[in-house]
C-alpha cells in the first residue's frame, strides 16, 4: 500500500497531468543528468525552449479550456515529430523544453532549420 502511494506520488511529480509530458521539475532534473552524461561521454546536448507566440491572447479571447486543448495538441505533435529518445517537458504556461543528445540528432536532420 505504501509502495503504490509512493509510486503514484512519484508519477505525479514526474509527469505533467495536462500534457502527459515530463513535468517542469522532472525535465529540469533530466537536463542536469544529461549535462553530466554529455560531459562525461564527450557528447553534445541540443536544448530547445519552445514557447507559443500570442498564447495569452488565445487564452483571453477563447478561454482557458481552448488554451489547454492547444497545449495538449502541441504536446502530441512534439511527441510525434521528435525522435523517440528526445526528452520533452512542459514548463507551464506556453513553454516546453526539449533535450536531444548528439546520438539522437542523426534521426532529426529535419530539425536543422531550427
């Protein structure tokens, strides 16, 4: 019983309830881990901070429910377009953090334009 409560609390801390992506806390934890890993393994780490332009306007004009649906859709699309090993986190509001280790960059030549 204690273990299942601990697992539920851990999942709540690690995963954002709205998006299903990593939470702000946990993606920042993963960033710290990957920085150490990349330094030790002499690899590069690509970091992308993505925010949605005019998101506040959408929320104010159409309501938070529609804003939440937009955030969920952006989360889904990011998960579909980025490599399987990409670390994707929702920072809150209109911001996302994406982490990709050098090995994974081979799979994302289409991201060169970013």
